[in-house]
């Protein structure tokens, strides 16, 4: 049984800088987003300083992602320099006593993989599995907690449905095909990681994006019905499919996965809430529509710099909704972007208080990871949103710890104990 952990999160493309072999870099070069990631936070060079900071702030764990395109910049060409880099990253985490929580896919793909059709290829999952095998061979004995995929539904939505992320598709059919490949890739990765662990501690999950939902009109049974379908689709479907081995949504899709149970714990990302209203009963309409926040006046809490509502009770609602699954829950992301650090302090305190409440009610909370350790490149939104408990001055890559880092420490030590 894993002991409780807490700390912060980053992902390779958002912090490392110069990830020029992946599809996001190519997308930025095509001018598809307002800013290019360029050096990002230069964490490829500065990781040791950042981990030292995390340690000095009391963290016991650190979640980060391995960049596939650094290990396999061309198909079948395994880049030793990339492996050596992550070896140093693991050495450094170990010397700081930080438990690594490792993500294998955080929205980016090698350019060669994308050119061959990315997640729409018939053997996409098998290609991903070759990469996972190399990672497991090399780093398997150093990692106990794995996240195979970060937010598969968000990735599909942004990349294949609305098309604002690479490959910029706008097709539900393609989105569903890519989702099938991703889930298959997860199951294969789950099997590989366990095989290489050879009985040693090894816990594997995905990071599931979750949203708290409130019906637009609490008295309307129709709004409630849409909310039920929507929250099932957004928050439950993938996790429950990976636990049953069967991906099923009436009228949308039905698929058997290659294994029955492929989650050892639940990785949960939670940020915000939406209001849902009825839109119809068939096809995508059954999931309802999102109601503008302005419509709800005083009921809406504070808003972050991206317009997302701050709704701390949501983290409680989400984690308790998995009670029947009886699996440990790791909050793999939760955070807020704001220029105003006092908002971040309130956010952290309030969310952790709700989490503590759930824990006291018997929900097995394995830990909490704040997004993010340092300000970083927020995908299509560029560098403007500031999520870090550590501020980055991009003109000279200097770091400055924000007061919220101490609030995080205090709240986490209260829940998970001091180490
Ligand atoms: C999550 C992503 C992460 C970051 C935060 C703000 O959905 O996993 O990369 O962008 O949102």
C-alpha cells in the first residue's frame, strides 16, 4: 500500500522548452496558436533547481511527463541522449526524496507519429506500446506510480472535435476512433508496466479530467437528465470502462477492451464547474448544453484568469461519486491561474478542506498534486495564464516562490501528515 503523497505537477512540453520533435512544436510553427513554447521554463536545463525548490516547499512527490519525441525523435530511432536526460531527472528526484509520478502521454506526439496518422492509425496503440516498453525497461524499477494518459477526453475534444489542438480535426467519427486507440494504448501500457515491475510496487492509472455539474434549473427534470448523461460521459465513462473492460455508451459507442481491469487507482484532475441545461434526447444532444455563467448571477463563485469558475465543493462531489469503486484516489491535478496570489491561496485552502472532508468520510485519498509547480506554457492560451505556486520571469528564467506555496504546505501537511 502506497503512503500518502503530495506535491505539484508539470508536463514536458509546457515546461522543458525546445521540444522541437513533437506535433505541438510543429503546430506552433504553423502559427496555429498565439504564442510558441520556445524555451518554455527551460526546465530541460533547470530541473535540478526546480526540484530543489519543490523539496524546500515540503513536497513529497512530483508529477511530470516523459516526452516520447525526445526518446524516439524518428520512428524506431531511440535517442540515448533523451534517455540519459530522464535518468538524471530520476536521480535528482531520488536525491531530493521526491516520489516520481510519471505521465507517459501528456497531449504531445512525435512528429513522425503524427505524420503517419497519429491516433487515427490502426496500429497507433501498438506504436505507443513500443515506446512504453522502452521506458519500462529503462526506468521501470524507479517508478511506482504511473499515469499512462493525461485527460484522454480533453485531448480528443480539443484535437479531433473542436480542432484547436493538433492535428486540428473536426470530426466526431475520427474523435471516437482516436479514443478507441488511446484506450487500447492505455491497456497495453498497463500490462507492460506490470510485467516489468515483476511483482514490485506498481500502480497505474490515467489522469481523468473531471468537471462538477449543476443543473441550470434545479427544478427541471430535463436539465437533471441532461446533467446525468453529461456527468456520466465526462466523469465516469472512461474510468468505469477501464475497470470493466467494456466501453459502452448507448447510441454513441460500444467496444470491448483488450483487458478487464486496467486501473490500480483513480487519477483525478479537477478544476471547475459548469451549469447544464437540457437540449434534446438523441445523439450528442443528450449531454445537454453549457449555460453561460452570467445567467447564474450570484450563485457563481470567483473566476480564474481563463474564466473558469472556482467551485471547491466540486472536488468533494467528484471524489465521493467514485465511492462505490473502492479504489485509492490521487488528485493528479487541481489548480488555478491568477495574477492575484491571494486567490490561489483561497483556492488551495478551500479545495483541500473539501478533500479532507471526503477523506474523513472514508474516501481513500492517496494524495494531492497541485497544477502547477511553476508558471508555464498553457497550450493554445500561451504564457499568460499563471498557474504556478512558483512565479517564472520569462525574461531571465528566474523563479520566485509565491506565498500560496506555504498555504499548500500547511493544508497538505494537515491532511497527509508531516514527513
Ligand atoms: C489540464 C492539463 C494541463 C494544464 C491544466 C491547466 O487540463 O492537463 O496540461 O493545461 O489543465
